[in-house]
């Protein structure tokens, strides 16, 4: 191979790598977290762009134990993490502790280690669940904020692989959970007040 052909091949290879890196960055930026207002679910949250999962909504509606009137199931994936947001309106007031128990039951065979802490989000009763489990010989982290307002229940969940490289997912998942803003009809701002 001549020196000129080698140089041309090398330059072409560098150009292809640069294009691939640029396309990856564009795709990565397209999926990066952004503030989303989900009016039907009465929540504002910063997360990778969500898509609704109608098949998951149908599965949840068919569960005879839950008696769900309405449900919205959103999901997304970013940096090897799976983001989920579920809003459900029940016919009967749900119990927060039952959510923690259902997670424990669903992952009981996966070496689940889970801590739960009761808290409040925007004045609403909540429970924060954090832990880890194993699946297919891999260890995963789980963070789940559950919030209740009478018949309404929100689950803000993120699951991602645990490794030495998971620090970025730790930071992103904490930002996701802390960005929750629940629409509260009882919290009127000065702009909302009507004066005569």
C-alpha cells in the first residue's frame, strides 16, 4: 500500500470515528433527562423522555386486587437505567405499605435487600424504598418513591445495574426522584387566587 493510500485510509477512518461519536452524542442528548409536565398524571418530573406503555396499563387494570379506575404507565431508558412512572387512581384508598410488600413479594427470590422510609412529598404522604436485588447473576439498584393523595397513587421508580461505573446512574436517579412535583389543588399560589 502506498504512503498516500495509507494516509487517505487513516484520514477516512478518523472521519468515520468522528461521525460515529457525533451520532452517539446526538442520540445521548436526545434521551437526556428533561422536565416533563404530565398533566393527566398530575405530576411534573425531570426524566429521560417517557413513552406510555398501554400494554402495562392494561395488565395493571386487570389485577382484581387493586381495583384501579385509571392508570398511566410511563417508561424510559437512559445510561443503562430503566425509569418508570406509574400514576393510578383507585376506587378504594390504597395503602402505602402494601406497595412495599408487593415489591418484596415480586423480588423475594432475587436476594432483595430493601429499606423503606416514610416521608412527605409536596405535603402528600409517601414512602421511599431503596435497595438492591440480583437477576441473571447481575446485581441491580432500585429506588422507588411512592406518593399517595386519597385515591391517587404515584410510583416513581428507577432500576439500574450496580457496578464500579454506576456512580453516574446513582446521581441521575437521585435527581429523578428529587425532581418530583405533584399537582396539589389545595396549594394555590397568589396568582391562582381570585379577588373581587
